[in-house]
C-alpha cells in the first residue's frame, strides 16, 4: 500500500539522517549534550528532583546528581572551550564506574524526553551507551516525521512531502541524533502542523489522535512548549478559516482525542512547573544592556546567528558551514513559500506571515528577558517547532499545487526540491566531522584526523547518503488517491 511504503521509507530515511549525526560526533558534540545525557541517566536512576546544588565545568549554577564517572569523558568541553576550538582527541575516556557528584544545568527539566532515550545510558554509562541513546532519540524523532509523511502520502500531497524534508534541516537532524530534547520538540511541531491542518480540512479519528500525541509531546518536552503549542493551533485555525475550525470543534472525537491528549499535556506541564520550579533562574553572567542595545545586538549579530543556526550552525555555535549552503537551503524553502503567498488568500498570507513574525518576536522576548540574567540566550532552534509551519502551511495551499499540475511540473519540482538536499546534508555532515576529527579551519577531510568516530567515518556518511536517497524515493512513489476535501473549501 503506498501510504505504508511512504511511512516505511520516510521512517528509515529520517532515522538514517539523524543516525548519521549520532554515529559521527564525539560526546558533547551538540549544544548542551553533556548536560542532557547526565539528566537522562539521572531520570533512569530515579533522580527526578536533584536536591544538591553546585556548578558545572563552566562555573554555571547547576543541580548535582550521583552518576558514574565514566558517564562523561575527561575534558568534556575541551573541543570548544577555551578558544581556539580543538579536535575531539582532547577528550580523554574515563573507565571508572564508581559513583560521584556530577553537575547538570538540565537537572530539573521535564523527564518525558529522557525517559524515552535514557535506558542505554543506565545500562552502559559510557560512550557506548551514549551512541545507543542517540540512536533511540533518532528513532523517536523519525517516527514522528514518518507519521507526517504518511499523512502527506495518504492525501496525495507531494508538496507536503517536500516540505517535510526541507524543515528537517541538517541542524534539526543533528539535534534529533543527539541527547537533546530540542530535536524531539521540533519533530513534534512538524507533526502537529501536518496533522492539525489535515484534520481541519477532512477530520478523521486517526488524524485527531496523531495531532493529540504531537500536542502532548510539544507541551511536555521543554518549558516553552505551551507557548509554541498555542501559536501553532492559532496559526492552523487562521489558515483553515472559522468555518472549518468550528466544524472540527463540534466533533465529539475532537474533544476526546485532540482535546483530551492536549489537556493531559497541559496538566503535566503545570504539575512539573510547580513541583520542580524549573523556571526559577539564578542570575549568572548577566549583561547590563538597555533595550536599545539588546535590539541593536539582535539586528547586527544575533539575528544572523538565529537564521544560520536553523539550517546549520553546529556544536556550541562555533562550527558554521558555508553561507552558500545555508542560502541554498533557504532558496529551496522560498520556492515553496513565495508562490504559496502569491497564490494564496489573505488568510493564508496572514497565517504564514504571522508564524514568521511571532517566531521572531519570541526570540526577541527571550533575549530581552534573559540578557540581564544570563547574557545572550536565545537560539533560532528554540522556535523551530513553530517556525516550521511557514513551510508546511505553504504546502497546503491548493492554488500552488494546481498551478504546477496544470503545467505538468509538480513531480519535477518536488523531486528537485528533495534531491538537492541530499548533497547539502552530506556536505554539512562532512564539514562537522572534519571540525571534530582534524580541526575547525581544515578543508573537508572527513576520513582523517587525530580523532575518529567509534564506528569509523564511512558509516555515518553512508547513512546520510542512504537516508537522503530514501527520502527522495518517497516523492517517486505513486501517492494514494487524494482524500476528498469538503465541498466549496479551497485554501489559496
């Protein structure tokens, strides 16, 4: 059955893309990974609420848990601090499995993500356990993205298949293949947009259940979840229109499944917020900048960082890729979004534009709040669960797909959009592998260097290539017959 084949191909494809990063990077090779892997171990040993306080390796206030010394290598942050950045050979493995105090700034984060991925670290608290935990993380995100691809295939929406690949940027796959809840959060946002927009047009119980599961995850994985969830739902309702939204709301199974699962997510969020006090922030290294200086910093430097990171700025931000590669990825996204804005209704333009504006305002708000407390704080990846809606919503604009179909261009355009991402993903992975194996300023050398992944350098690159080719194959599979939309309803 085409939908099942699309789901299987998408699952394996997305898993391989994320697994490539999981296999290729050293411990702490992704934003804050050493903080999150300690939290994952702590959750699986019952340390949900650490009571000791201390500081981490950067003298940042942190919770302290009991964990084996082998959980982290010696000099875990040496690859990026102090400057200049170094290859991962500066890390030294630790074999001592006796317990001791280990700090983590993620010590009070919601346990939901860590319960999903942390068991390998409990069984093998070392680099081997870390790789298997990363692979679990990759599989969890791939499952959500494959569910979104199945919805696209079931509805015969090939533009949506392309959109799902485009929002799964190298950075998103890097996070999915690391111990970091941000990767699962992004995947949940992708699935929520996909399922809810589909349910608003032709609701079914499976769609409402899938949307409810995505909502529950988005609400519980990270602290910004309820804000992101609210704006995702608002954007979907605005995109579909009042009539379709009211029709969906009148269905009993909407309240039962989507409403019930979302309410459960809200309830857990409130419970964890009150019981853990995770949002209590200890001031540390704040900057005494006025509002004007903060906005100037965003306009001159931070804004560029947000945009670059969404596609590919790796490790702790010190590892960029070619600006040309990032620009080309945005061009591919624009190839979907700009025609959708041109051919869509005012409501479509308002919804898509609103997602972009609100995403930017959320980042500005985070900086204004945290700069005096913690210094520059916001990352573009924080709003990706919402920002992906710009591309996903564009793929739901009927007018663009019809325009391409009339000219016989639909299949060629979709194939090109997806196929071009394959060498871009490979380049990004090879660039970051070179940074950790050889050095940050070296030319592409993903097969050499003073440090090598435990699996060797060939397997991650091969996984990346095969994952991209499998995702390309999803747009070649003949889609199922499109689901009939309600009469007299057309978006765009």
